[in-house]
C-alpha cells in the first residue's frame, strides 16, 4: 500500500530527533548530516532504534545537507554525497518503513529580509531533491521552516523534480495572539496551495502547546496534518539544550494531537527512540479523526487590527520643509549635552533629532534609551538609527517593538559598520540581515505581523527612513540597493553628506523616480584636517577639491568658512528636496543653528 493510501487508513508515526540521539551516542561533529560520511554506523543505529520503537516513517539525516548550511559550517563536503548516503543508511534500517528525504531551510533569511536570493535557494533545493530522488526516497519532509515564503520556494523546487508525496512543516511560536489571529490556518492553506500533500507543524513547542496549533490547522479542510512537537521547554546544561520531560508524558500528550486533527505524529528536537516508543504505545491502531467543518479561525482573521498613531514627522511630510539634526552621544552616561542641544534646536524650529547607532562601531548608549529620554524630557521627536551589526533577527524585532511601545516611531534602517573597526575589534558582528531586510521587518510590523507571520496585535506606525549615497563608487549597485529598500517599504530617503549641488540634484531625481521624499545631508566642515579625514578615511564621503583647498587656505577662519559653505549649499535645498539632514561636527548644535538661520524658512 502506498503512502497516501496508508495515511487514509491509519495514523502514522514519524521518528524523533536525529541530532539528539547522535549526540547521545557520542557524535560531536559540526553538522549532524556529516555523520552520514564520518559516523555511518551511528546514523544507521539511530534509524534502526526509531524503527524498532514503532516509527512508520524514517527521515533521512539530511536536514542541513544543502550548499548554504554546509558553507556556513565551514564544511567542504559534497552535498550530493551526504544526501545519497543519508537515504542509503535510512533504507538499510527501514525494514518496510517509509523513507522520507529531510530538507531544511537555507539557514539565513531570503531577500529582501536577508541576502540569499530566492532563485539561489530554489537551485539549492532542486539540487538536494534530485539527490534524494536518485537515492530512492519514498517522499519528502520539508521541516522547521520559519518563513512561509522560503517554504513555498522549497515546495516549488521539489515539485519541479518529483511528484512523490511532500510533507511541509512550519515552526510556530506558542503565543496566544498568534493562534487567536488564525495564522496556523492561513499557513496550512498556503502550504497546501503550494503543492504539499501533508501540512503540519514541528519544533519550538511541546505537545500541549502544539495541540491548539494543530486544531487551527485542521480547519484548512481535508488535507492531512503532521505534528512533531518537542518534549517541552528546554533548559541549557553544559552548553547543550536538555529536556526534562519523561517519554511516558510525551507519548500520552503527543497522542492527543490526533484528537486535534493530526494524521501523522512524531517528535522533534529533544525526542529519542524512548519517546517514540511511548507514543506508539499510546496511539496503537487509532484511526484519523473525522473533522467537523468549522470557521473559527476565519472569523478571527476578519477582525481588523487597530492602527497605531503615526509620528508627527510622517504628518509633516509634504506639508513643510523638514529640518533634522544629528547629535552625537558622549561615552558613558552623561546625556546633559545632548539634552541641552535638543532643547535649543527645538526652540529654533527643528523637527527631529537624529541619534546614530554606534557609528564606526564606537561604544555609545543604545539610541533606544537616549531617544526615549529626549522625547520624554525635551518634547521633540527623534529619528532613531538602527544598525544590523549588534543584534540578531530576534533581538532586532524585540527592540523595535520596545521602541514603538515607548513612542519612538521614526527609524533610519542601516546595515552598520563592522565591529572590527571600532572600540572592540574582537566583538562579533551579527548581520543576520542588512538594511534592506530591516526595512522589511519594519514594514511587516506596520502590517501588524512579525517576520514569522505572527500577529503583533496592532498595526505599527513606523516611519521608515533609508540611507543613500549619490557619490558611491559603484553607483549602479547603490541605485539597485536604493530601489530594493524602497520596494521593501521605505518612506524617506536620507543622503550622505553632500557638498556639490549637482550631487544633490542627482539624489533628488532618484528620489522623485521612486516617489519618496528626500533629506539632503549637510556637514559643516571645521578645519583642513577635518576635510582631509572625511575625504580620505571615511568611506562614502567625497569632499570636492575646491572645498579641500578652501579649507586648507582658511587658517583660523576655518570654522566660519565651513559654516558659510554649508549655509550657501543649504539655501538651495528647499527648492529641490523635502528636507535637510544636518550633521554638525561633534554634535555642536550651535553650528547647526547657524546653518538653519540661513535657510530663511
């Protein structure tokens, strides 16, 4: 009897975690998939133990056997060889069980959130699928995908190669709001429409929390559902995740997923052959539950989300010429200079205060804190710069939600300078995503969901700014990135400091093509050394020859001449752009105020 026919007749049992059992047996390689080549006896033994425990489906040890994950692990092993060996080892232990080729995500976000192109991911999934097909699998299990878009790419890639059965499984958080918004139902429908024969959930949550996820997915119709929970919540012991759940509890609790609508039940991270054996005892010969047609999730999904109050800056766009000034943060905790500067600038009519996020990888107070203090104590809005260097995707989203809750609605998304050029060269640069991805994160929050598709209960109201360098060496690459940022959901363009009118006009032309307002960057120079440093040592800055010569000849009048040049340049901006972005040296607000006075706004 084939897989689909067997699935209609009875509940099928999937195996449990491969990595967990391999580590118990002593394998300590960088990727569990490499055990197919370096410790095949342990892989075969693990498959055999799961089969003897009662598993009807064995997953090949190939979850990470794609080019992206192997490269990230520093492995030069051949992905095809790993996949072929993975199927062979599972088949040798199958004893009549179905052998499904395990395919996991690329390991890094796809564009526009990350840097991996969908086409490249598609090619990697196709290559892995071909290897698994050549080795003789009975089907495929695409599991632990957080991003539905990537999962759809994977399903499409598999379907381009094979018509064998496909189980598609997403990981969900246990958040009640996510369930209340009906997200598991929508995810199940998308997976089925993409071509999956079975849809499901795995990892992250234990059997009790997964019950509600499966119950919602069951409302998608007659499509079979798989459920692969963890044993429960993990704890960290000796740098390893460990679970304190007994196999007996897991077996009984996971078996109840059948009542929620599951047709296939197995285990994920932390489960062992002992857990699957208890699951098999609890399930025995149970038949699939007959599903009643319900519309609970659809009703929940129709409930509109509350839209948050937008920033004052967003309301001013198109109504007036915007003036924003960047103030530097000192080292340590003394914020008095910044607060005094912000208060003075507010009196001069400045619209927002820009606060950078560790520019040039210097240690400074996080902009989230100082922006909150400025808005609370001075009463002027801030533009909070957010870099991707220091926080992973989880922390970035958490900080942005915190900022929004504190009333910080203006964000300039930047990639950030690498840590090795700054105060702590040995610090780790994260860069889970770049500026394009960060814009996408902010845009998704404005839609009311995070990057996993989970509801955040309200539609955020971030005003999203992006950076553009009109004098970049590779201007075509810079324009391509500008378009990608705009497509991801940007609202405002900021430029690097400019000194030539023709560069400002070019920047404004590009902004007009994209239909976005633009703030031109203006930096008053303070000396010849300042000009030479900015031109030669700061990437992306171009000080024209005539200006460097002028500053060299200025002597004691350098500061005044630098201000005068900025004033003259700034006078033209209200007729061509929507705002000016002033960057006074050392955050000197008095210098900024002198330039502002010359604008005659």
